[in-house]
């Protein structure tokens, strides 16, 4: 499936940012312009069932990773994927072959999905502000609009990932993993293995899972020398 795209900048260097579950390309509203200022053209896709991309009856991880291969140019200077986007990048990186891969608190160790979790479609502004204290009003606006555009059927990809662990055997290209503080998605044992096979690691101290919206300064500092 060809995904809807938004581009920032007109630089000669090309990169891509891949959002996470229930988000869309507007989650990068601060990140993409900041990277564009460094001389990049930044490509931001909406995953299938998210944002302006088509809906589908197939929300398997394989299908969603295949969309990235079909949509993004091969050989980009770097591709960064957050959460679910980091999991999909792990599957797609061998075909995309970017010069560098950046995994942002990737969904590599996913525990059982609890029943009764909040329905994003029913969340109010007050609910989001309570969950993400310190977010700017525009981040809350973006969250509400992404929830409104999101197809709940895409949750089948989480059901597929529930209770699973993904550990790349080795980095296909030079690879950085940027973690939230005390992230459960790449536990210490997995980190030790991944470091031993060549993955680099950095942590945004004090940030939660949505690194780039919890602490934009700390997030951009963690990417230093990689973008």
C-alpha cells in the first residue's frame, strides 16, 4: 500500500520519520522542521489506518512493514521509527537499506495487552492533559486529531505483538536505539544483547514513551551525531 506523506524542507539529504500506534505524521510537528533546518528533506508517512492513509482489512505487522518498503525510497540517509514505527522499521530495514537506522523507544518487548484499556476515540482533552503533563497545547491538539483519524481495527497489529519479544540478530546498518527513562519496551537483558551485537544506545532522562513530545530538547540532543 502506498502511504500518504507529508514532507518538510527542501534539502539534498533525505530522511524519514515513522510514527507510532494511533499517531500520525503530525506528531513530528517540531521534530521534522528542526531536522529540515539541518539541510534535510524529511518524509513523514502515515501508517495504514492512521492519518490520511487508506484503511485496510489487513493490519498485520508484515503488511504494515511492507508499506514502508513500497512507499519510502531505498537508501535514505536515515530512517527513524517510534514505538510501533520502530518495530516496523526493524522488519523493513533490510530492504530500505538507509545509511543509518534510529529506533525510538521501539515496541520490541510487548507485554500482554490489558483488557479495559482506554479507548482513544473517547479520550477528552482533559484525559490527554492528565496523561501527559507538561505537553504543549498543540501536542494535545495533535493527539486529539490523530485519534479522530485513526482506524480502531488497526489494533489487530497490537494483538499480534502482545506477549512477544523482537530482538534483531544484528544491526543491518549502523543503528541507534533511543529509550525513554526506564523503558519497558527494551528491557535491560535485551539491551545487553543488542549492545553486544553492535547497537548503540542513548536514553532521554525523565522522558516517557513519547520522547519527542515529552522533552524535545533532550530528544534532539540524543540524536546528536546521528542526524
